[in-house]
């Protein structure tokens, strides 16, 4: 399971610079709107020192990290829901990602044009959210119309869907996204999943600023009130660090916040990591929190879920302390778990299957 994260925002807020820093791919970064038209896609390895330590312990021939797919989506402008700017393309691309990283601009630089000729991260964020909300309203209205006949006839699924859609509409009228409705009404959430609503997607905010002092305090307060995860990032510095070797960056006193951004994305999507480790290969696997052992096995191979028998499980730290499976088994630290075992972050697992 690879995480797919869409980087969105207004033009010239630092989106493409962040994408370059993440992926080390050269993309078109220009001081005018819509320098990005088609989405740029890059695969980023998830930094995890646990994987490095396990690979070193087993002298693994191959080390395979978890990955995140970052998609740099064309800048949005007011009226995108009606096709303004590159609106239709922008909105279609968002439907394809699992979560949204919205970049908002707080840095002041007269040499870098802002599409609205002002710098206000809260207004920028509201512009993007409003366009997504308006598109979702259109989708929901169409779906309500299409199921009205079945719902009036008392068809159970149509009645349940109508109730969920009417509940969402009430949230829209308050300017609230689908994800907030789903959080407050989990029993109705499943009825909405097939609609691919844009504001249902989990969201994190990357604030493009030289430092947190540059960010309006009211904006930070608002994000906290709404329980939206955020990170203040100097995009130009991130790009500079990405072009330096680790030691060079350290000597210059520079460090990257990109690992923090990836961690935020994992937390927002309720993802975690388990490992398989051995001489041939040590690999990190990404799964949803709450998955049981057979489901985790299915991420490795479908046969592991369908023909699951049992799993040998040990915590990453315990395996390192024991210095290997044999020693861990002799200490009684290597456990046998069945189909009901809920996998924990940092578990090292070997699946036994038929």
C-alpha cells in the first residue's frame, strides 16, 4: 500500500518547490500562474532508521523502504469548480489521491507574484476549500436527484444514502467539509465512500514561510481549532538541503522537515509500518492501523491472507536487543499470533501460510 499525497494550492505559493525538494526531480518553477499544467508525479522513499538497523543486523542483500507518491497538481484559482483556470483538470487530479497536502503562502517577497496580489494564508486556504466544497455540492445534488425515485419507493439503500447526502448538504451550508460530517456520523460514512467527494479526503497544511514568526497567529489558532495538522516549512531551504549531501547540510546547520511532513501524512491517514527482515531482504510495509495479521500478510501477497495459518511476531526493538531470531526465540520474545492479532507499528513479522 503506497500512500498517494496530492500537493495543492494557489499558484506561486511554493508547491512546486516543495515537490522538487521531496522528489529531487526538476520541474517547471516559474514566477507566473499555471507553470504546472499536467501533474508532476514523484516517488519518495520513507526515511526510517528502524529499516536501516534491521538491514544492518541481518546483513540483508536488499533493503526496500516504504514509499510515498507525491503528486504536484496544477495551481487552483477562484471559480475552479466551474472550470476557471485549469479547474476541471485540477479537480479531476485530486480525485486520484488518498490525501491532500495544501500549501499556503505566508512568506513575503515582492519579487514573487501572488495570483491575488496579496499574502494571506487563511484566505488562500479558504479559496481552495471553497472550490472543493462547491464541486462536492454539485456532485451531491446530482446524486440526490438520481436516487429520489428509489428513496421514495422505500428502497433501503437509497433511503440510507439520501439521509447521508442530506446530512452532508447541511454541513455544506455551514461551510464544513465532508470529512467533518463523516467524523461526527461514522454510521453514515460508508454510504458516501463511492462518491469520491473531494472534501472527504484527509488534509494536512504546509505553510510556506521562512519561520513560524512570519505566520499570522490567528491562522495557526484557526488550524488548531479545526484539528488540522500543519507544518511550517521554508521551501527554498528545503530545496537547498535536498541538493546537498547529508554531511554538507549538517555542517551548514541545515536540516529538512520532509520526514516530519511524511510522518504527518501517515498519522492523518492512520497508517503504520511493519517489517519483514532476513538475509535476502529487509522491507518496510505500509498498512492501515487496526489491520489484523492476515490482512497485513495480504499486503505482501494475496496468498498470505487467503491461506494464512499463523504469524511469528516480535517488536523491532526486542529483535535488535536479541541480535537475531534464534536468540529472540530462546528468550521467549518471538510470539506466535493467530488470525485475530492486531498488527502494531514496528512489528517484525513472518507469515506462515498454506
